C-alpha cells in the first residue's frame, strides 16, 4: 500500500525535496514537530542507508514491495552498474515520464492521470502508473482527454522537460528518447548507500 502522508512533512523529515523543487524546505528546512529543528543527533551508518532509500522511494512514490522488486531487477542488469540501472528503471515508469514531460505538475498527479485512463503509450491506453515504458515509445494524452484545461495549465506553468524526453506541446505528446545519464536525475541521492542497505538485508 502506498504511503499517502504529507509530502511536505516527509521532505522536511528527510531534509530533501521530494518534489525536486525545493519548495517544501524553503520556509522550514528542518523536520516537522516540536523538536524538528534539533538535528544534532548522530545517525548510524544503517540510519544513513535507510534515509537514502526513503528519499529515493518517496521521490518516485513507490511502495516498499515495488521498490525492492525494481532494485532486484536492476541487479540483474549486467551492462549498467546497479545504482544507475535502478534509477533508470524508476525514471522509465509511465507516471514519472508523464511528470518529466510536464503534462503533470507532480508525480502524484501523473499517477492519477494514468489511473483515470488519460494516457496512451504508442497508441494504446495504459492505466498502470508503474508500467515500464520502453525507450523510443511515444506518450500521448488520449484524444478525448485533450480538452482538459489541466494539461495546458501544467505545460504553461510548470514548463518541465529533461534531456532524455522530447515534448510536442501542441499535440500533448512526447517521446522517451533514451535512458537518462546519472548526472541528469536524482543528483542529491547517494545510491551506493541504498545498495549497501539491500545487500545487508538479503
């Protein structure tokens, strides 16, 4: 079951912007609650590993079971180092790519758009946010959903794209051109700590 608690509280607790905008930490860059400003407590090595895992998991909005399954899938990749392969898999999720194209303001909103059947991949409706999109695929807003003002609003106000996708704003469509390079995504994540976390628990 997905954790649906406040993104702002999670971001402040982790000291990391889950929305990738920094907005959650702008006013109060410390943990929530009465003692949130007291961050002098020494964190163990395990605690650091756990925190890094939670930062990445909450960023992509993935539950624990899915997160571990995708990590194991990344470990099977013999061509790319595990940490990069893991992040690339997370980036290739349909909800994430709808967000990356700027069709949604947040990944949570992107999940809702996919769940409600507004998105197609290569001409076929896909309503599973966790669907792993193959490189080269075209992601499009379905024809009967293109009148929704939300898409135009997001494209005008959010204006978000990354180098590994191409957006056609007029057609409310985009392509997943290639897997992201490590320097293009999740730059504040230490994936080596996540690998250590799972290696010690397996």
